C-alpha cells in the first residue's frame, strides 16, 4: 500500500494497489499528497483512509472490492479537528 504521513507530499499516479491487510492508501498527520488515477482494490481494509489532519487531492481513483466501508473511503473525524 501507500502511506503518506508527517507532512509528507508527493504525487501518486497510475498505481495498482491491491490485497493489502490494512488501508490501500492512508494519508495522515498533516500529509498533503496528490493521488490520482490509481486502482485500489481487493484489500482486507478500507481502500483510502484520510485521518489525523491529513489532506490531499484525490482524482479519478478506482476504489472497489475492499472489505472496509461500502464506498471504500474513510474520513476520520480528526481530519477537521
């Protein structure tokens, strides 16, 4: 999977992220990446998680078949707090 944290940045494009035990992509603790045109699928956790004041730009990602939420995306309440 992909983990961006501690004010990390970067651009993540056209990756095939699959079969993860946890989140396919996780953004936390002030990180602010650009995440676009990735496939995030068939994981045992949520497809994409944004938590602990994480931010980012997320465009045209295909998130499916993950065991987490129905949408495959989880925004933790601590994003805003």
